[in-house]
RNA sequence: GCCUCGGUAGCUCAAUGGUAGAGCAGUUGACUCUUAAUCAAUUGGUUGGGGGUUCGAGUCCCUCCCGGGGUACCA
């Protein structure tokens, strides 16, 4: 970046002054004895510590300086006196800028106002910051800057940092939970010749040596099922999917998906798995099963209670509740009329009956399912990769788990009949000339054990657990339009 | 893609069509227990870009760029 201003010039001048004084402003190494947070947590008067971090505040009091440095664990106050560090070192500390990195040696003590601090005996400049940090009090509010320069957001806004540290522990606890149950974690191809497992437009990329296009995966499903065929009976992957669609508060073109498959299980198995997993994660990460979403003033705007057992509701019952008890007895024309006139939703004249019904579900019902709800008995037309329900052949053995008004996870009793599977996929491909994944169908013909499978949108799960409102607030670097030079 | 709101100093924000401002940060000085330290002085602007209306535009109009919200696409 070419842009310079007074503040940057000043910092460059301060950098030059350090060099002038014979100090390397970018040290190679400093080894802290512990983190800032640990130094405070294990307080013992006079205990010697070495701490390092970014300089986040500095108050000069004549021959004394109070300053805070901050690392991942938190911050600690440094107490620097001219008498303790010597005239030259004192002068140089005075010349440090906010956001510089510093390592300090000294003894722990408590100030008169009761704050645990380090009485510095000597310190090292670890890295000079050549650009001014965001406002120390107001933080960084400009959303575009927060996303484009997330590191500034993390520096300036503790809540944001906390959210992303928690996201990391959520994923760790999911892994722990699945490992505990004997699941094997695998990695499958991201670049695929035929993108399958979902109906979404893929991103296209190109392989030079093969001289042909590849697609970024839109789902993990078909490869994980090949592994069920291969004898890995409990298998999961946490990875990125890519869908070439619009961007919104709920959609990022690349997003993180967990898919898990369990041989000899069915959708009921996955129901228990999901409920136990989310309760485990919530307890471990948040210490509670009651999630509160707060507005900027800290008022609770939404409460989600994850305490088991979660509600179960049949798809058709929910639709009848919203659209009328006679909904499924209506003629196609009557149904369409009611949807547009009474329910005020847009309906494409080309849409089939089940699509009109599903529009009612997605637009009017799903957003109201704030508390965890397993929606079951979905119509078979909606789900080509699941098995039919023996008790009701119009339905599939599937649930969609909705929490916070969003679909968090669909789960199936997976289709393992290769002949039916081929028919369903051929129907689905229909006129679109979409290629069938023959290799997958061949795999099924070798025999896949009956299995339950589930897909969990990790980003949406994080939105829910962490009380956020937008997917951009749980993805470190959400997709934005590139800035043209 | 469409609708709508927004973009002013490094950051957070003001400014009826009439001299572009404040707080923080920065700079200089004072202060050996401060913590949004305090006190005094002070620097800093192509008002997102381009065009237009006007005696005069941050403000009105057109256009482009970027972002927020909504909507569409998304088994």
C-alpha cells in the first residue's frame, strides 16, 4: 500500500529512532515464561515472570509509565520506573507506539489500586507497528473494515475474538465427541470431476495437465458413502463446501460442513447422535444448555433451550397447522391460490404441488422453529438419497433439525439399494443433462451397509451457539467483493 | 440480479445549499500508583471516484465503486 499519512510517517520516524539507538525493532525471539493471563492467575508476590504481547495502552506519569500488553490469554499491566530500568531504557519505552510488541521481565506485584502488574526490570522491543491501531475505546465499527481486515477487528473488539476462540473449541469438542464414539475422521477430494451429493451450482476450476475442468465440491456425501462400502463403518469429515450462489446473512460461498455416517444405524440413530453432540458441545464450550441472544444494550432478545429431549413434529402436521387442515385435500389450483392470496408467498406457476407445500414450510414455518425441533416424515420427492418409510411410502426416513429458525442438520436413513438409487438420481438429473456419478453407483453395487447419515452446517451451528446474527460473524474472512486497484 | 440505506481526519462520530468540526490517537511540555489517567499547547481533510446544477455542493441531480439490510437463486 502506498498510502502514507502523518501517523504512519511518525511511526517510521520512531522506527528510525530505535535503530539509531542501536535497537533492533524486530527481534528474532523472546521466550515468555507464561501467558499474560497465566501470570495473573498464578499470582505470587515477587515471583519473576517474562511476559510478551502487544502494547495496548500507555500512561506516562513523569518518571513512571503504566502500560498494558495483551496476548491471546488477556492483558497484564506493566509498571516501568526510571529508577528500575535506567534512564536510556526509560526514554526508549516512552518512545514506543501503541500496537508495538514488547517482551518484559520483572516481578509480580499489586498496585495500590489492586491491579496485578509486572514491575519491569528490563524489556525488549519485539516488533514495531508502522500503522496506527483502531480507536482504543470505540473499537472498530466499520463493518467493511472489520471483515476485510479481520486482524484489526480481533485486536480492537474482545467479543469478536472470544467468538472465534469459541468457534475453535466448538469444532474441537465435536471431534472429541465423535472420536469418543469410534468415528474415523477422513479427508476426501475437494476438486471433483462430477460434483454430487446436493443440488447446487458448483464453482469451476481447471486442471492444466489433464486439460479439463474440475468442480469444487458441493457436498461430502458421495465420497463418505464410498468409505462405508470400503468398510469404514463410522466415518466423518469436517470440511469446506463451495456453492456458487448468492451471499446473505445465512450464506457464504464457502462454508464448513460436518457429515457423519454410521453403518447399521438409521435416521433415529442420527437423531440421538445430533442431540447428544450439540448438548455435549454446548455444555463444554458455554457451560450451559440455554443460549441467550442479546442486542447491543445487552438485553436478551432470544432464548434457545437445548435441554433434551427435543420436540419432534411431522412435516405434514406443521404444514396443516400453518396452511389449514384441509391443505392436502385441496386441488392444485386451490392450493396455489391459498399460498399466494392468503399466505402471501410467491409461487412459481411451474412449481409442482410438493414444491408449493415446501415453500410454505421454508418461508412460513422454518423461521418460527426457534427451539430445537426434529421435523420428520418429509415427502419423498424432496429427498432422493434417503430410504422410504415402511409405515408411509409417501414419506422418507429423514429428519431436518431446525434451531434458531434455521435448518441446522438434515439426516437420513441412507439409500443403499443401488437400483433404486440409480433411478432416483436419473429422475433428478432429468432434463438438466447432469452427469451421473457412475463410480458412486458402482460402489453401491458392491454393497453398502444400511446406515444413518447426517450433515451439519457448522457455521449455522456457531451462529446459534454463539448468539450471532450473521454468518459473517462466525467466519473469520467472509467472502467480499475484491477491491480493484 | 432487483429494492433500500450508507461511505466525512488513522479510529468513533457531528455539520438548513453559505468559513469542514469534536473526542480518541499523534506531536510538544508538566507529573514516580495510573488504568477511557489528568493538565496546557498543537498538527492532521481530494467529504468513496467521476460528471452536472448553482454565485456557492459534504449537503441537490446523474453515474460508477464498496459495504449493510431485504429479496431472488440455493432438492
